[in-house]
């Protein structure tokens, strides 16, 4: 029997997506084949401290995204690169063969944590520093996509709240607008606005979490999602999914908290030629933005079958209502097999 691979499953973090990350981690650890893997659970609390655990009980209250937390007082000390295994400081982390960060949001999927893992010299699942940083910044992502001719929503970038009056924004982008922090994930801080009062409030909320803010046109269309997997030769899942929001828009609550906040339609009912074009564009965008391992690529599909690319998410959710693993499962790759493949891709990238 070959030696088991030790997986360092990192969850939590200091972002507003802390709790969702823990639920993703719980699902992942439950699906990892213990015949193949030893699993070390690593939790980062909201203050940035690192903790260790080795059993599912490390995570508790996973049925409630508002209450989920990790239950331990065992601090983790970060190891030095090539630390001898008998060293007391960081010795448990030194045994990790592959890190699996499932840390959504700032300092988790923006390249910061990935840079630390690079310094440790260990392979890890997900995009590297470059791809993570690029895709976390909606402005940078859009500029790269536009240069290649990939359609995106029209937008204006703001660096202060007084830079763009509401009347000018409406004149340029339309009567309904979206205001978004530039470097935040999962619709956190995103507002749909139609009045000057809503606009001013939305700017205040967005600038509270980021110094760059996007004001974007509202797109009328179906919300289509595509799962991409691979390194140098990425592939898009053959089956696409559709999000049908049952609220004003596909908010953070609808994505992760409220199971009645949106309907997930798998497979999405799309013309086969359009589906192929969306999948091809998703792979092109994946490569253009220096992604590797995995990404969920989101689109808006208009009534005339034209589409725009909305977002690239390099660490998609792995909760029980997350689209990324569901699309691969519908395409014939089970949740556990998907995890195996992601770990293989991490090891392959390091060779």
C-alpha cells in the first residue's frame, strides 16, 4: 500500500466569508478518502491566529452558517521551509504534503495566503499568487478580458466617493446600477441601486471594505455558471448551471445562507452551440487570467443568446448548495473524485 498523502485543509480567515469557508471545509474533509489521505484541519480565526485539529469535531454548528466555528485551543506555529520533522515548532504543519486552502475572500483567495504557501515550499490546491491576485481584482480582470475581446459589463472605477455623481453614472451606464467593492468576493458589499439615496449608501458601504469601487451597468439576462478544472490544459465541465435568484439579485445570503434564495438549475437549458461558446470562453478566460487548478466562471446570457462574462472565482464554494462541485458531479465526476483530481493537479504543478 502506498503512503498516505497528508492534506493540510485550511479554512476560516479574516474576511467576511469566514463561516462559509468553514462549511466548505467540513464538506471537503468528509469527502476525502481516508484510505488515501490523512487530513490535518487548519483553522484561521477572524483575528488571523492559526489553530490545528484532526477530527470533524474541530468544526461545530456546521448546519448554521451564522453559528459555525472551529473548536480548539491548539495554536499552530508556521513551519520554516524544509523544517526537520522532529523540530517542535511547526512540526505538525511540516508533515503536510499538499495544502488545500478553502479560504474565501480577502487574504484567503487574493494571493496573500498563496504567497505564504509558496514560501513554505509545499504544493497547494488552487490558483497561484498571480492568478489569485488578478481574479480578486474585478477591474484588472475586466481590463484583461476586454483586451482579448471577451465581453464584460460596462463599468466605471472609483477611488473616492465624490468622483462620480449619480446623474453622471446613470447617463453613462443606465438607470439601474450595481455598486461593488473591487476586491471582495461572494457579492459582499454589492448593492443594486436606482435612486441617488441608494447610490450614496451603496458607495459608503463599498468604500468601507475597499479603496477601489466599481459602478457597473445592470445586465438583463440569465445567470449561467461554468466549472473549469486543470492546469496547462484546462477543461470546462460539459454541463452548465443556471442560477435563478428568488430575491432582488444573487446576493451573499442567497449563495450561502438562504437555501430558498435561489434555484439551481442543472443542467441549464441552453442551445448546444451557445453552451459550447460559453465553455470555450470560460477556458480562454481561465488561461488569460493565469488561473490553474479550478475556477468557477460566471456569465450573463441575454435573450438574443449573446453573453458577457461577469466574474471568475478561483476558490469557489464547496458547500451543499455550491455550483462548482455540483456541475462536475452532474458531468460524471463525483465530489470525492473531484477532490482527488484537485490534489493531483497541485502535485502535478509542483513537478
